[in-house]
C-alpha cells in the first residue's frame, strides 16, 4: 500500500505542475484565433509541451497507484492535493487572488479527504 501512496504522490506532483505550466504557456494568447494558430502555439510553447508531457507521466503514475489503492481513496486525494499545488502556483507565479471563502472551501475539501483516506 505504501508503494501506491508513493506513486500517487508522484502523480499529484506531475498533475499540479502540469496545470501550472499549461496556464503559463497560455498567457498572452487571448487573441490567438483559429485552430491552426492554436495548434501552432501548442507545438511551439515549451510550457505547454512540458505540461503535456507531465500529464502523460501523471496518467502512468496514477494508473499504477490505482492498481494498489482503492479508487475511492486515490481520486479524492489526487484532486485535492493537486488543488494545493495549483493554488500555490496561482498565488506565487500568477499573482492571482484567493478569497476567504475559497480558502474556507479548500480547507473543507482537505478535511473531507482526510476523512476519506482513513
């Protein structure tokens, strides 16, 4: 079971960092119009490319974790702890603001995950 949690932790880090990189890669693309321009951007933006790679590695680590852990435990942990990484990236890299209600909501989610993981 410990190996399952280690694989889950790896998947969480890959997923969280991938989300932050995807956001970074899409900054300044508000005016990119059309499918071909969008695809060109995806293929030339290093944060998007690395993010896509990390998403692929996330899937590998997560499916391996699922072979050792119950889905009803792994998924809530995955989503909530990935959220922690994303919130950290949002605050530190993108200077996004998080309201008090959002913090309370996130704290409640973490409390729920702790109960689910028991």
